[in-house]
């Protein structure tokens, strides 16, 4: 569930009589297989130059880089080659009518002025000060990688010998609140737990907030050393009942740390993987595609393509993955799209866009990861939760996997629950579609908060 917020400033010349009028935020929605995806282009003037950025609110992205912008004769041209994205539109003084192009697909897009540039999202669960419990801002160093980690430690008031949990974010660099789609789930958990008698340490991921920057070589194993350092930090402060709560990829990291650090007394997995990652991702892509209206034929074709790509990465034993992968994915992509009339340039753009992320150290490690290696060694108490409407980490398959591996470990202290009607973010949802995440006001269902806190407080 990663969402990086990128700040980008793009400069264009003052070339039109409409230059003053084009300043501001322009919003429109792409219609993709029955799903509406809002986009916002922000154009501001700085002297004789312009600053432009792109937001995708439902994807939790803000300030997406646009490398090229021209505006002349009332024609707006935008291009982001790294995203294989282009927009061409005519400005008539009140709207911009044009075409959005990405990965060879063209979609009509009409932009209109966004009168309220900063809409207020209703997030009733978000905690507001003043708080009636102790809060400590903390900083410590991971002794293994020498990186600094910053976070917030919330503690229950007038309590002694209470449990403390470390919250672990999902994929990608997130802040200590695990902020995404306007929600702050870790802040909600920390506030709820503090009032119930449970301490919480939540951290900025590497490169976010007060934590120091990571490296391009970082993997889930690197992030696991951060959490181990956090466990040791709490232990040095005198805490003994230390547990881990990991969401999504965090639910993969939690058992890694629990196996390696005996100070961990219990683990909660929130939508953590319980099957091999390639299997999990195939189920994920199938479920999301189906929710977006893809046909069975389209899903079968994309599944076959993804299987080949994953197998190539997992089984690769050469010396230059990036260089060797490019011709392979190009050949397979040509086969997949042979009847779609894509140009050589469009195909090359797709390959150039996909190769860096798919061959990155993080992705390769993630794709090769097998949760059994860790779950099958854990004997401490485990609570594993998934929502029945989770399209990203399917509940039935992943919970069954965790249950089987804990049984293999001889774990007699495991509780496995599928919670009806909840999505990947553990919100009460209608379909589980990723498009719902930002539109749902609820940040995390109360049943999840109560299930976790009651389980923790009930541990012997």
C-alpha cells in the first residue's frame, strides 16, 4: 500500500492571453472500465514561469512529476515519459478538453476549474488534541544499518506493566501514521490503545519524516532490522511485554522479526501474506481486474503474462537482471498486445517504464519471499486478521496458509479470523475495490480495534 508524495515544479513560458486564467487547479475523471479515477492538474505562476503538478487523490498520490509542459495558442501539452503518460487539451477559457494517453490507451478527459482546491475529507476517527495520555517523541539508531529512526510513543495513563506494540507499515515509504488516502490508521490505533491500557510505538519509514533516507538496495529484510532495533529500543526503556502489529507487507516483516528477536512476545498480522508472494499477487491482480470490469479473457491473458514475468524473476540466475529482463518482457508484451495495434515506441515505453521497478532489489526480494520460512517457526501468540472483501491479500487463501504454517510450528496460541465486510484497509466496505478507500469516511472498523485490544489484554 505504498504512496509516495513527490514534490515537483515544472516551468513553462508565458505564451498566451489566457495565461492568467489557466492558473489554478483543474480537475477531471478518467472512466476506466466503469470506475472513475479523478485527476487534478495544479498550475501556478511564479514570476514569468509556471509551476505544475499532478494529483491522483484516489491513489493517495500528490505532486506527481510531469517532465514536459507546453502551453501555446490555447493548447496544453503534458508528458511524463517515466509514467508513459501524456495529455493534450484545448483551453477554451472555462475548460480544457483533451485526451489522456497512458501505456498506449487513450481516454477522453475534460478538465474544469476546481473551485475548492483543498477539499475537506471527513475522517471522524482521526484523533484530535488535547490528549489525556503521555506522548513521547523518540529517535534512535538502527545499529545494523546505522540509519536514524524517528517516531511517537504513546502510553496509557496511570498504568504499570502494560503491553507495548510496534506498528509496521505496508509496502512503500509511509509516515508514522501510515497515512494514505487521507486516512491515518496508525494514529487511530495508537489513540484507541492508549485509552485501553496498551502502549504504541509508531515510526516514520526510511526517507520519511524524521527518519533518515534509505538506499536503493533496501528490501523487506532491511526494514525488518529497523523493527528489531525498535524492539531493542523499547526493551532498553524497561518494557517487557513487547508485540508487533504489521499491516500488509508489515504482516510479512512481523514474523521475520519475531523469529529473530526473542524479546517479541506476540504478533498480530493485519492482511499479512500467508502464501508465496507470486501466488498472492496473481490473486490480487485477478481480483482487482475483475472489480474494474475486466473480462475473463482479459484476466486470463494478463494472468498468463504475469506468471511468466514472476517466474523469470524468481528463477533468474544471471549477472545483470535489468539488462536481461528488458528483451524478455518486450517479447512477452508484444505477444500479449499483438492485436491492439501498439507502435514500437509505445512498446518500448512500456518496457522502459516497467523494468526498473520490477528488477529493483526490493521487488525481487519480495517476489521470492515465502512466508512459510518464518510462520512455521513461531510459537508465541499470534492473531491473524483479514477482511472478507480484501482484494489485495485474499483472506481465504492467506489465512489458511498462516494457519497451516503455525500448525506446522506446533503453535497452540494462534487465533485466525476472517472479518466479514472489511477491505484491505479494514474499513467497512461495499465491494472492497481500491476505488473505495478514499471515499469511505471510516479509517478502521471498530471491530478490528476491539478484536486486537481484547486479544492483547487477554494474553497470559
